[in-house]
C-alpha cells in the first residue's frame, strides 16, 4: 500500500460546487426508562436536541470541515426549517447565494430519535415536488459562471425533486466543457440521466437496482451493465462494512476494505465518502488513493451517532493509525503530522545516530515521556537504518522526524513545548528552536 501520509500531504484547499437536495436533520436525544400507560410504546424523556443540514447539506459540511471552499446550489421551502438550514450553512462559511426558496415546497425535515446511542425512530416531513421551471432556468443560467471558479462538482441526489433530468444534464455537459470532474451520489434505478459523468458512487442496493439484477448476481456483472449504460469513466460502489469497490471503464476491479473501531451509525457515511472523494479528485490524486482516503474518512464517520463531519486533524490521526509503520516522517510527509500535533503538548529531542541507542539516549527518552509525548529529530543527513528502526519500536517515542532543511519553518508550525539536544550523554534543554537550527550544523559536537 502507498504511504498514505505522503498522499495526504498533497491535499490542498479546493473550491467545490455541491448541487443537490438540501434538507434539515433534527436529532432528539434522551433516555427510555418506562412504557407509556396510554399504549404499549416506550417513552423517550428528551435530554437534548440539535439540528444540522442533511443530504447535500451534509456533503457541504464535510467539505468545509476538511478545509475546502464550497458553493452550494439547491432549494429550500419558505419555512422555518429552510431558515435554520441556511443560517447554519452561512455560519459554517458556505456560499449559499444560490440556494433558492421555492414556494409551495416544504424543506425536508428528518427527525431522528436516539436513546442509549441507538436510533430508535425516524420521522420524516417532506413533499417531493419537481423543481419550478422558472427556478430551473435561473439556476441553469448561473451554472457556467460558478463552474469557472471550482475544481470539482458533487451532485448529491436524494430524489426530492430538485435535480431534474435537464438540470443534471446541463451540469454534466457544462462541466465537461471546462474539464471540471463531476462526481455523483445517485438515487433511483435509472442512471441514464448521469451519463458521461466522471464517477458515480452508488451503494450496493442502488447499484443492483440500477442494473436491474437480483442481489445474488455477481457484482462484476452489475458494474459492467452500469458502466456500459452510463458511459462513465469509473463506478465506485460503497458496500457498508465491506468497504469500497472501484470499477473502471476497462472492467478492472479494485476492492478497498474498511477498518472501523466501532460501528455506531452509518448515517451520512456516503456523504463523507463523496466529500473526501471530491477533495482527492480535485487535487488530481490517483483514484485508488482517493478511494483509500475516502474509506478511512468513512470509518471515522460511522463511529459517531448521526451525521458526523470529520476534521483534517481527526483524519490525520486516523491516517497515522492506519499507516502504523509510518512513525517515521521525512519532509514530504509532514502535513499529516502537523495536523495531529495541533494544540498538543510535546517535547522534541534532537540526536545523532552515530553513538547508537545507548543507555543515556534511552534514559533521556524514557524520562521525557513521563510527562508528555516525545518526538525525535534525527540530525544525521543519512542516519543508520537500524538505529531509526530501533527508535521507532520504542513505545516512548511517538514520532521520528528525519533531517529537514526547513527545520525552522517546521518548528514555527508545530511549536514543541520543550526542545532538547543530546550532548555528552545528557539532554541539554535549549531556550528556543533557533538554537537547534544552529546546533544542527555542528553535529559532531552533539554527542
């Protein structure tokens, strides 16, 4: 497997367009301790409530949480739910000028009732009606200008009536003319409306429905039918606990297993995959790497109740757990480490590999690790491999950074609480990181 921390370091902030069905999610949390005297049903004693954008709104929130700029296109009703949805998106810094109010339309509201970390009931308020013709024309007129400022388009279809066949076709064709990739989270059993998109991302059930095959049929057969019908470049099928399967137009298949600590709720995991996929594709990563990153993102999302928006910091931590052998960082892989170390206290110990891992070095590491995390900075341009490997095997060592010509910039970003350098078999505490930058040019005197 590719060293994913290096791939992650290539992710830059992107400008994304999310177009689709926006809805409001309400989460009602409480405890169940008795049965109602009125009927044989449980009584939920409410402890807390929260609201957040759902559907395409959750895709927007995930992109924002991962550091992207997002322009949203959609509709809401002239109601309190629509007001709340827009207010939250604005607070999160999404561009919502192109989320329009449609009269006689009700903003979809999903009520989820949760007790003991389990969803016990969902109550939906919605009326599926088509996009108003005048509003459709207005949106189509705006799309070319919006596409000129974005690097990727996410179409989030929840079959609430907003995404008309005409609108979908216009978005795909207009994006193609500008070489902007289009990634679609589909709905329904007719994928012809998504023809010529770059990637379609159905779940397993949706894929079988679109291929009009029973679920006992081979998945490769399903993929072949969809690829032929839609003439898309890639089909990405999410398979719940079995991970992701990627099928290309030349009928090649690649499977990516998912690894999660604890599955609490799969709500919104597909939106998380879509968001990470958009970021990776916009950064021109290989699609296999994009799938691996999306899988890891989804593994975090499903460990939380309700729709969870992961952060770069959270993602970086999981990525380092996933690439467990990557305790060792060179300059090209420091982006993930920086994210993990944000707001975290740690000591940095600089040392040379020439004396080897002697008793003095081991004692210094052990003493420093009592109070906080320890990061080793290797001063040698070409350190002994056995020495580095032995250091990485120590539980007391959190991370190892190989010699870095941009050390000054690095230390300005990660800001160790304490900096030490091994001298004469003892850790010498330095006043500031500039002293270490100077010390590294005098390596023979360090030990």
